[in-house]
């Protein structure tokens, strides 16, 4: 079979199974099989696939037709213009989450915490990423904030292994430490040490998991999605402990579900001030940030 026929057949199979952009995805799968870029397959329509390539392409197209996300097939997702390895132990990085990373970068620039840092790393901006998953947030922050030291925590060992690979792949492994931890459980020695705590926690209400696209509900790790009865379980735990782990004036930055910004802001009111909400590129309230309130010492 030649490249053009394979693309046509792949496109038909994917289209029939309801995939929205079948030609693009068939092309991506063929590029993966042939380990080439898109321009090669479009410029070489007459190129004959060998039998291994043909068989592999057919199998992967069928997996995609059955709902396996393209990113778990190719093992790749781009995020913040960086390359990330992904697998079914980690959530696939979403573009929405770039809004969260950008909020942290702007805060660090605005507060000039970057300028205060010594190039030897002695005075680095200390960031905690809770539920790091693929490491997309931790790695992007380490990449774009050169004088940062990031602690990337996750309850899943497999996720941490993936995050470590992504740190190595993006040359920031020397500034990220990885920690198996259920929210703050493994962080006892880090009290009062972070300039920023950032998280994209699981936030889908349990009874809505079934309503998600098949790609998400049948393939992505449910422990990275399920936020409990009202979707807010992890916000309560993260917000409840954040003040203890932040430095004075430190920032908490949270990604939220499309209708959760008000509820999460409310949860933050007790211990945080300057609460603000950022929209994602679709105009949806996506990120809530706040600065830890100074502890009032009462001198009578
Ligand atoms: N944004 C993801 C989704 O829509 C959910 C991610 C999360 O729960 N943190 O599927």
C-alpha cells in the first residue's frame, strides 16, 4: 500500500468512528509510524509502505477509532511550546493549563522575584506543583523561570517517573525535585518555604465523569480527574494547608473547572487576599490566584 492510499483509508476509518479531524489524525499516526514529519508524507504520496509499517498503521488507526487518545498512541503532547512524553498514567496536558503557567510567570516577573535571585541558584524562586502528573507545569515553569527551584509532588509513582523523564527531556532536571506525596503529606520539612504553590488538581464532580468524552473517561487516569461529590475536594485540602507552606506574600495559583471560579475564590477568602480570576483562551474563568494574608501578631 502507498502513503496516499493509507491516508485515505485511515481517514475513512477514523471519520466513520466519529473522530472530528480524521485526515489530520490519520496523518499524525502515519508520521508516528514512519518517524517522519508531515511534509514528508504529503510530498511522498506514492511512497510504498513496507508490511510492518502498513500493519502498524492499521492497528493504531483502529485503536484511535475505538477512542484511544492520539497522544497516548504517539506518546507525545506539546505544551508551552515544549515537548512532553505522555502515557495513560498521566493526564494529557491541555492548552487551558497554559493560562495557569502564564499566571505564575507574570506573578514572578511582577514581583521581581526573578531579579532578586542569584545566578548560582542560592536565591531561587521556590515553587511547589501539587499533582504534577506529566510534569508539564513544573517543567514549563523551570524552563521559563531560569532562577526557579521546583518541587513536583504527586501521589502516583508512575506519574512521577513520567514527570522526571520530561524534566530530563527539557533539560531542567537539575532544578526540579520529585516527591511522592498526597497533597502535603510528604512535605513536612517544607513549611514556610515556597514563593508559589501551583496546582491543576482533579476537579470533575464524581457523577460527571461518565458524561466526559470517551477519550477522557475511558483512557485518562480517573484519579487525575475525579474531584469528589462537588468537584471541590482537592481545593479544600490544598487551600486549607497552603498558608502553612508559603512564605509571607507567597502566591497560590489554581486551575479550576468552567463553573468553579466563584466557589474556589470563596474557599480562598479566609487565608488569601488579592484574589483574582484569569480567563483561558476560550473566555472561560480558568485560574484563581491569591496572595497569602499576613499573619497578624496581636501586641496588646
Ligand atoms: N480539564 C480536564 C478536562 O476537562 C480536567 C482536568 C482536571 O480535573 N484537573 O477533562
